[in-house]
C-alpha cells in the first residue's frame, strides 16, 4: 500500500522526537523507503529516503512527492524543505533501527489493506470491515447507507441511540438534527470534519457518479484527530463503497422479488402472469393501505431514502419506495386488530416523521390484493392533493374523507366506482350478493325520502316495524353517521352512480 507523509509521520514513535516541514502531497503515492546512496544524482518522484544529515548533499535534483527522513537536523535541510517534505528525528537515533521502523509502518498498512481485500473477496459484511480497521483507525466508526440505516459501527457516541434491538438507523429527530448540521455537506467528495453531539467527527460521503450511497463517520472519541486520519478515512471509505456496490449486485431485492414486482406496479410498469401470481400469493388473507408522502420545505434536502426507511421502521413488513423524485409511496399491511378507521393509529406511528419533516400523507382505502396497488396509489394521491388543498394544516388525509370532492370535481376515469365504496358500503354490497333482500335499495330509498321511515316504508311496500329493524341492521353494517351531511351526500352520489351503471349495463344488453 502506498502512503503519504502524514501517515508515516503520525506513525513514528514519539521517542524519536519527529518533526516535519516542507511541501507534501496528500495523495497516497509514497513508495516504501529507500536508502540514500552517495552516488545518487536525484531523489526519485514519490519515494521516501532514509539518511543521515552527514550523507545528504547540499544540492540535489528533487522529484515531485519526495519525502526525506533525516536523522538529525542541519541548515542545508532548509534548501530541501522548500522543494519536498522533510521529516527529522533526533540525531542520536540508530540509522538501521529507524529504517526498520519505517518499514514496519508500511508493513502495518499493507496488512490492513490485505485484510480489507480479504473482506471484499469473501463478501464480508461492512461490520467486519470496520472491525478489521479498528486498530488502524483508533477511533469509533459508523457506516450508514443512503437510507441512513446502520450497516456497521464500533462502540462510540452513537451507540446510545442505536442500542435498541429494533433500531435500524437514525430516527426522524436525529435525522432532522443531522440535516440541520450537515445538509450542505452531503454531496461533498472530500472528507470533512463536523461536530456532532459535542464530539468532532470526520465524515466521508460514499458517492458514485454523484449518487449518495451512504457515509463513513469517525468520531474523535478516544483520541484527537491527526492529519493522517483523513487519508485513512478516505481509503477505508473507498473500500466500503466497493463493498456496497458488490452487495447491491448480489441483493435479492431485484425485479423478481415481491418488492421488485410491487415497485414495478407503482411505477406503472407491466408485470407478467407469473409475477401477478406471486403478488396474489403474498396478499393471501391480508389487507393493505397505500400511503403517499410528500415532504415539506421546513427541512431542505431530507433524503427520500431516509423517509422510506423511517416508514419501514414504523410499519414492520411494510415497503416504501421513492416516487418521481419528489415523494415516497409506502405499502403497509393492516392486521385484523387494526380499527376500521386507521387514521389515529397512522398519525401516532408517523408523528415523529410528520413533525420533523413537515410531511403530508395521503392514505388509500384498504385493498386486499397487492395487484391493485396502482389503484390504491391513485386514491392516496387524490387524498393528498384534495386534502392538502382543503385542509393544509391537517397533515394526514384519508381517501374516504375526500372522496366526495373527487366525485364532484372529476369524471370517474381513473378509478372504478367500487374504489369509492366505504368499508361499510362494501359490506352492504356483499350482503346483497347472497340475500334476496337488497340493503342497497333500502338505503337508497331511505335517503331519497329524506330519511323518513314512514315515507320509505310506503315506497318499499313493507311494514314500518320491518323497515326499522332492517335499517338498524343496515346502519350497523354501514358503520357511518348518516346525520353527517357530507357522509350522506357521498353515499347518495355513489348510490346514484351505481344505479346509473346498472341502467347502462341493462341498456347495453
């Protein structure tokens, strides 16, 4: 492994009393040490020479990137300091012992490089790479990916908030703090130093063609930073980046996985029959909600990958995707124990994210098949667009709350009528499919007669007491407040649309 002057200097034993001055290269170009011989006419580019002050000529041609390690100091070294980097050690140091010390410094870096290459070859985890680097780096390390999930860490100032076994990455509040301090640095290519939680940190962004893959962070927790920490961090970051790219190539999250198929549907890409079957199998005996999240402007630069990760943390088993580079689409399973109206539960689980990033969220109706997720996305988008326009301060908007506005303002060209059914209305439809008594017709007549029991009983040619019993069953299945004029209007519009469709279907026959 090639080094630079800082890496050599910082590794020298303190009892040698080393000092360094002159022009030095930051790049890792320095070859292993050479013995200076009296017949040498020049100092070769990017070479380290070990010599005594007595053997050094007054003038010599000096190549670029040369480092002189001289035992003892002398006035003639000033001429060299203006042309290269000069490291001086105490004059009574043993020449051969000093030469061997420098060789061992290179040996230690070679061993580190070899160990990291073994990790890479064997497809070891990022954690194993950090463990292999612990002695060389000498400070706690942390690696996060583009979603700010933890990929590996050694013990340090971040272990307090990552100690929980469910913790996968920065929480929303920690992320808000991170962005406030680091936002302008997220796409910086060179290593940079920041202060986080009262501790100085050396950060190296993992970038590939301008894309943010993650970040390596080293905390000055056990010792202060020295100049050689920067090239060491850059070298380790490059190895970690290589490993991340390799992991991406071998990931099972490709287009053939349920996650990949679902992402294709969300992006409105076609899927084949086999992929459809896989989603049907994954949907069996389950129900799902689709969420569309749009970030506010309070915290600029909130990474969509982080939002995806935060949602998946809040809803284990959920899947979240960046969508159109401006928002996030999430699919979450709704277990049977969830309430029919999940609004309060969603707000509770997403409260930290909503507060930290000023996010607005549209929520679809439940869907029982992932194959229908594209329609659910349309619902979530309608809820988000209509809700943020009509109630900008609310934050979370369900499709059912804003379906009326959609029914009034647009033709039903994107969504089938059934998508406007509330859960209760859907239950009435299912009842009618297996019963000679139509609850839908009863409800339609009841609403058309201004909810007059007497007028409705007369219109249906049934006894008043029979109607009252039937209405009690209908109201129980419906689960909605018919005294609410908005609820009543929405149901009336849907029922009228159903009637129109029935008449249209009969006419076409």
